[in-house]
C-alpha cells in the first residue's frame, strides 16, 4: 500500500487587491480629498460627484470589507 500524504495549507486572503480594506480606505480617502479640494476651488459638478462616491460607496465598502 502506497503511503500518501495530505498537505493542509492555510489559505491566504484570496480577495483581489482592490477589495482589501486598507486599499479601500486609501482610495476612499483620496477620493474624498479630491472632492473637498475641488469644492474648495469652486467646483460644482465634480466635487459633489466625488463626495457622493466616496461617502456612499467607498467608505461603506471599506467598513464591510
């Protein structure tokens, strides 16, 4: 009878890099900073869009991630 070995290895984090919480927090912070910077210079279209994307999509994804 052949002696077979079963190797058990711990699985690493299989999530894509853009789904990891540290990356999501970094992207959310950058988008929010860009939104506030554009708002400060008087942006009326891009600033609200960036802030909504940051607060309503990226921050919740980072919290749940």
